[in-house]
C-alpha cells in the first residue's frame, strides 16, 4: 500500500497546518484529493489547465 503524502501552499497553508493540523491535498499513489480552495497565486493568475492549477496550489509536480 502506498504511503499518503500531505501538501500545503506556502504561506497561509503553513499557518493552517501548524495551528489546525490542516492540509490542502493528500496524494496516495497516483490519486490526489484536494480540499477545495482556489489554485491561484498572489496575483490571482489562474493556470489554464486543471492539472497545472492543482500543481500550483499544492506544490505538486507530476511527470
């Protein structure tokens, strides 16, 4: 069985993790579950593809 990996967005995600034990995404094997917050940067630049948005939001990198 694959071990879960938890992800947060740098900045406010770190605060939420440290104070509320909150993660924005969990990856188990090739499956990613997200918590539903937006995947934009500080300048509200939303990536064109959903995969890129998830990667930006959670700090993930897919091959």
